C-alpha cells in the first residue's frame, strides 16, 4: 500500500511546535519506504501527489490537502496525552474531552470540518482502526492501539480522498498514524510524569539496536497511567505495552511486525444537561462512593439541590465505569519486486472485551433494593489484509489493490443485584466482578464482511504539475441483530434482526497539484465517499437499534448509506520564515443518518432518521511566522457553515430542520501558538477559541463559545552522567481556568430542547515530568 511508503512525508502546514526543524527534511528520495530512506535508489517518477507532502533531494516541496503533525509537536503536551489533542492544533479540527489528557473514551470526540470521528477513516501503519469511544464496533481508537510516545507522525487528509484507505467510515477525511521504528542504537527511554489529581504516569522503552549485518532491530515499550478524577471520586487507570520488529530485506525492501496490548479501568464522569448546569453546576457527578446518597435518590428522597432540577432522579447515579482490554497485531511487507514494481501488504488481527456500567435507579434488584447495576458488554474480533501493487512507467505511478476484513461483534446487556442499604457492599465495578446477573434485557451479535478494490494513477505531466485520478469500489454486508430479548423489560416481542448491505461500484477521487512559482502552490481535490451502516446495541443509534422488527423491516427498504461529495481548492506559500495556507471547501452530504433520542440514559428511546442532506461551505487559513531563530508564531482561523437541507417528520409532526446548523460543531475557530526556543530551553503558549455549538437539531438549545489557554516549558540538560539526554518539562492546562462544555452529543442529540448529553471540561491542571534517554 502507498501508506507504507511515505516516510518522507513532512507537514504541509508546519505547526508551531518550535522552530521548523529543517534538519529533519533529509535529502531522501521522494518515494523512499519507511525506514529505508537512505538506501533506496532515486527513481525518475514520484509517488502520488495532491494528498501528501513529499520532500525531494532538491528540497522542493509538493503537497496538497494533507497536514502532518510530527512527534515534535507531541512534546508540547503532558506525557501520555492523547495524540488526538495534537491533531486539534490543525485548522478545522476539534478535539474535546472532559479529561485533561484526552484519555477518557466516553467523554471524548474528534471532529474534522464538521465530520465526527465516526465519519473519518483511520489507520495505524496501514491497519484500519475505528474511532475512540465506547460504542466502537469496527476497530480500536488510537489511544488503545498505540502508546502516544511510540507515534512518529500523524497525517490528516481533509476532504476524503485516499482511495487506498481501508475504511468503511471515511466520509470527511483520513487520519493516518505511523509508529516509530526501533533505533539502530542500543538504548532506551524512561519518563516519569506527576500532575494534578494525583496523576502518576510511567513510560519505559528498550531498543535492541541493530542485531546483525542485515539490520534486524526491535523495541518494547510499556506505559502505566494512574490518576484520580478532577471532580467526584474515582480512579482513571491505564496500562499499555507495544512492541515492534523491523527486518530489512536487501537494500530496498523490509518487513515489520507491530503488537499492542492495552488494559484500562476508568470511572466515568456524569453526563449533564443544560438544566443541571444551570441549577447544580459543572461539579455535579456520580455519588460514588456514597452508596446511601444514590440509594435515597432512587427512593425519591431528593436533596434541595436535586429538587431545583427538572429531573432529580437522573442527577446523580451511584457510579459509571468503563473497562477495556485490547489486543492488536499486524505484519507489514514493503517489497521491491524490480526497479519499477513494488508490492505492499498488511495482515492484521484484533480482539477486545469491554464493559460499560451504570447504576440504574429505574430497575430495582430482586432483593428489594431500588438500584441495580446495568452492564453492557461489547466484544469484537476481526481479521483482515490489504495488498497492493505499485507500478512506475514513464511519468505514471499506477497503484491497484484490495482490502478484505471479517468482523464479529457482539454486545449484551445485563442487570446485577445491588445490596439493601446497610446489608453489604455495593458492586465494585472497577474490579470487573459483577457476580451472576438476574436479568439480560437484550443481546446482539453481528457478522460483517468487507471487500474493497482501488485503482489510481498519478501522472506527472510536468515537473511542477501533477494529476491524480482513482476510484474505489466497496461492498459491506452486515448480518445480525438482537438475539436475546426480555419481553417483560423491553415491552416488545420482536426486536430488530436482519441484514443490510452497503455497496458502491465507483467512488472517484481526482486532484491537481500545480507549483506555479517557487514557494507557491495551487491544488484542487474532489472525492466521493460512502459510509457503511454502523451497528451496536439495542436503542443505541444504529439501524438495528430501532424500536422493533417492523420498524427495521420498513427502514431497510428506505434507508440508504451516507454519501459525501467533497471539493477543496487550496493555496500554500512556504519559505523559511513564512508559511501560509488557505483552503476553500464545499461538501454535499446525502442521506445523513442521525439518532434522535429521548427518555433517560439508562432507558433511552432511540429512532434512526434520515435527516436528508447537509450543505457545508467553509474556509481554513493558517500563517506561521518565524521572524528570527528560536521564535515561531502560528495562527489559524476556520469558518464552517454547515446546515441541514431538508425538513423531517417525526411522530407525525413536521420539523423545519432545513437551514438549521449541524449539531455539536462550531462555526468559527481561532488558534494560536507561540513557541520560543533557546539552546536547551523551550517555552510555548496556546490560545484557542471555539464558538457556539448547538445541542438540538432545531437549534433551540446550545452551549456558549469559550477560550482555552495552555502554557508549557521544558529544558534539555543534555548528557548527565550515564544518561545520554535528560529533559524536564512543566505544563499548565486551562491556564485561565475557563469553565466550559467539552464533549457534547455523547448520548445523541434531541430534536428540540434539552437532553442529558453534555460533559464539562476540566479546570486548571498542572503536569510535570522528567525524561531520560540512555
């Protein structure tokens, strides 16, 4: 695959991660494979342009709709911070989380130009991933797939494109993550972080160095993160291990193996509504470890604060916990069959087991206690491969390949007994020991087969003009639905079950890249994409989550997969002291499927509705100025006008949705970063503004815009004793202590009015760390 041969990529928009590291732009062939840049002979033809940044021997730069964030930018965040927070430095990208490090899966979400992370394509070293979140059904989120310290770079293609991207969800962009290779030198890294709320994070990595004349090398790494919540009580624990082996084959080929294991146990934050925020405030959270408080609330004995709300019963459950264990492995082959023909393949497998729990005040336990523990248990196993041939002839680079995956997903919901007050300890959900359930409300299982073919040609018409055209064909069939049903609990005898197929024979991508003068570049990009139907638990926002079998049968005859048509026109200017970029884009979104929700969190009423089209127009502009050595000033502005195109009918009522703004995403964003570096010292300051976001589809409820500021500094002491490199850093998150809403829509969005689907962001936090390389 082409994604395995892009080590030469650098940022098409240099982010303010310090002074641009020109030394990193090594004089390497443009089509050098990962880890072999120095050894591959230079070829006359270049790899596909119009999507990525390619650096040639002459240091000329050709790039288009993609931006790359390197590990250098990650160094400006507290160790262990989610890589998605670094991506949010880019124009048009937002990442919000109730957790200051962005690790809490339930309270986090990423948007790229109005497309949520569930509508993007994501890969790690060519392995298709899913999105971060509890309801992920098609792979891991990046936090669970790799330790952030092991990431070498991340590329965002905003606009779709990338026909070779193995993804069934790519509507609005592609996120490509690349793991760092083992070093040629034997050594290692130890990092220790301390921070607010008893944050304690340890990272250790050992590199074998080159073991033989052929260059065999590997690394193993382990990270452990333990912290307390910033509000309420409870622990956030994660541990993760990575290993990678690289085996060069001759002078122009290689094989690599990557493995990931992760284990986490997180006490969630309470979902909030606008009413709760206005009456109780942002500090409202689960009552854990006060079981008596939750018990009395379930009996209807409310506190004065709860009585101020419009829904006292749902103000504070006893607990909410997310447990997760994941395995991921992949083998990558990048083989030169001859001077013109390359063969790239990835073989991968993944498995996971997760638990998501809430204390349910609506379902009493058999012993008479007014509470029970509701536990959802999703599990997934998937296996697949990608393989592609790339052939260079004359001025053309032709690439063709296939992707196949089989995915088995199941999700069950159980209820467990809680004790009577004073007659035993409540369930310790963090331990994962729930005992024997007294009820299974429902259970689901799905089997999905995915096949994709792509063909593309990159034609270097002139030395400064590149044309790219390609397409992909996709066939995705999912069979399954509800296979366990407690009729007394659900009140419905026949729950949804059946098959749906998403198919498209021709999804094109066309781009033009023209370097019309030194330092100046114009590019145009068009792509059509389709997203396969998602699936999950009953009443959890998918076609199989509707009320009953009759509704599903009706829906399957009318529903259509979501499609997008994305157009991007861009200009870039790059010099040593000044880098500027402007993107204008238009996206037409057809058959947008949305989950309209009502009821409560533990007893939701979910309806899948085709809200019709969405028209999106916007611009991103960025400017990086380096007036003198050591100082870098980055600024960007983003404007996005996304509105629904059609009215909808729900419950026999017509809602004038046409012209209303898309929920959860701001219209305007401003971002700035100032970085100053002098010798071993570096300091940076960030300020970001995000405008109003709408909660309801009818735009009658919303959350205000806010400013977020961060400050950080680090110092590299160089060699200290046996330590080759010692660095200390200190970071202040939310410097001005802004009160704001981070995540929204995690439980879906209401058609009108309020809903308990908001997460408050963390207040000011402090983090410091020491890192030693040896």
